[in-house]
C-alpha cells in the first residue's frame, strides 16, 4: 500500500471528465479575452468589433444585405461557440454543459463527445444561418455555446429520459419533459 496517496483537490473540478473540463477552461479564457477587448482599440476600431468580425458567426451576404460590414467565414461555425455576451450567458451555458455533458462524455468517451459537441454547435450555426433570414432575423452576429449545449441536452434526454432533474432544487421533472420544454 502506498502511504503517499492524497486525493487531488477533494474532488470538484479535478473529477470533471477531461473534455468538459477543457471546454469550461477554453470558454472562460475566451470570455476573459472578450472582456479585456472592450477597452482596447486598434487604429480607431474597437478590438471587440474586430474580434466579432473574425470569430463570431456572421451572417452570409444575402441579396439586399451586401452592405453588411461583417462577412461569414467557415471557421466561425466553430469559433462562435466559445464566445459569450455576458456573465449570465456563459454561466448558464457552462452550467448546462457540466450538468448534462458529464454523463454523455462518460458514455461516448472523450474523443467522440468532443466531435459530437462541436458538430452539434456547427449544426446549430448552419440552421441559424439558413433558417433565420426566412423568419425575419439573422442579420446580426451569433455567439454562444447554446446550440452545442442543446445538442448535449437532447443526447441526455435520449439516454436518460426518466432521470429526475430538480427545477429550482425543489420540483422534480423527468429529463425528457424538461429538455423538450427548454427546446420549445
């Protein structure tokens, strides 16, 4: 028996699955960068606007919107997933990722979970790009991990439909009902 064993950090963040942990860290670092860029300018242009131009999901140049100052780039389908508008936006996205994603990463394994997560975000981005203009929206930038997190939530509802989730820590709701309600 090894007498030098000590548990790392009493559980907590150290027990998170590796992809969940890394996604939380990356999202936090990018959010911090976004905050820092709010007070910086380059040649008179706000750094935050430059960051949004290159990394947020920008609408495609649709006929009639050709004077839009931003332009869609294919890498934005990945990068927009790591940007957030404010503290509550990142908190609820990362809380949902942790709450539902840990179980899904355990089932899929780290590599498949990361691919699934990113593809869910890409699919949500493509859906937004092509459907929003028909619904009267889609002319602004899109940021956030919500699409990827909703993909993870759908997977959770499919694998664990009868698991109880306590809404406001009091009201037990089956996962399949809560997640369908949240999506609608």
